[in-house]
């Protein structure tokens, strides 16, 4: 098994690396240099026709894309510690939060990246107004997340889960492109400090 990977600040491969670190697993990494367009080569598109990383390749050559699908597969193989929940209610809660973070926050941060950032300007037409509107929405979602976290230790109840991994990688990437957590989002900032202090965050 190997993982086609790109280093930080790429957030999606980092999800899988953090997941592996939490499980104390290691998989050989194959660097896909995105700056050189390696993810859009015919060779790589044969592994993922969307031309995106990460991709997990099994020893028989079969491939799996989508960071969360990869982590779910690894969870089935290595159930402990459970990062997608260990009973029906936990699993449903973690699914809810993972989807909320992806759909409400990660997609908007991605839209800011694609439509406003100078590094993506060469990739196609940028719709700056749309990108700026998404920046405002992303900040609103961070405020919402701050209220939702409340006194909880983690995004979903009191256990570290896939939802924290998706939120951490999204918020760190948001910072990289200039979207800081709001100053007054103290609970979100405290959560970010807690999860960033875990050894897995260095992955
Ligand atoms: N939903 C996918 C997103 C993968 C993705 O967008 N990866 C980025 C790198 S972090 C990428 O390959 N971008 C290039 C592109 O979309 O063309 C996942 O979770 O794996």
C-alpha cells in the first residue's frame, strides 16, 4: 500500500497523514509535486481521473481517492483508536460534523483559494467577487463553529475524531491563504491550540 501525497500546505493529503499518525500507522508516501503539475499528468490521472491528491494505492494496483474514503478504509483495517466513532450514535455524530465542516467551511475556503489567491490565478478565470463573498461566509462559519464548540474539548463531544482532523486541516489552510480565525472566536482558538498540540498535527 502507498499514499500519493503532497506536503503542507495541501490540506487533503494532510488529513490522511494526521489520521495515520493518530493510529500510529505508517504507509510509504509518494510525492506528487503539484507545482510541477504532476497531479494532472496522464500517469497520475490514471490513478485519479480528477487529478487530485491524496490517492491510496493497494498492492494489487487498485486505487482509492477522497481523503475521507481513504481514512474510512484504513479505519476498517485498523479500528483502534476509533476515529469515526465506536457506536451508532457516535458514528452518526462524527459523520454529521465531518460533513458540516467539509460542506460549510472547507468548500468555502477552497472557493476563496481558487477565486482570489495569486497562486491559483494561472489555473483559470477567477471570480473575485464570489471568492470575497466566500471569505465572508467562511468567517461566519468560524463564528458559528466557535459557538457550537462551546465548552466541548473537541468538535464532536469529548473525543478526538475525523471531524477534528478535517477542521484542523481546513483552518490551517485557511490561515495559509490569509483567513485567520476571528479574534473573538476564543473557544475555536482554544480548540485549535489543543488539537495543534497533538503530535499528529505535525504530520
Ligand atoms: N475531496 C478531495 C479533495 C482533494 C483535493 O482537492 N486535493 C487538492 C490538494 S489538497 C488537489 O489535488 N487539488 C488539485 C485540483 O483540484 O485540481 C479529498 O478529500 O481528497
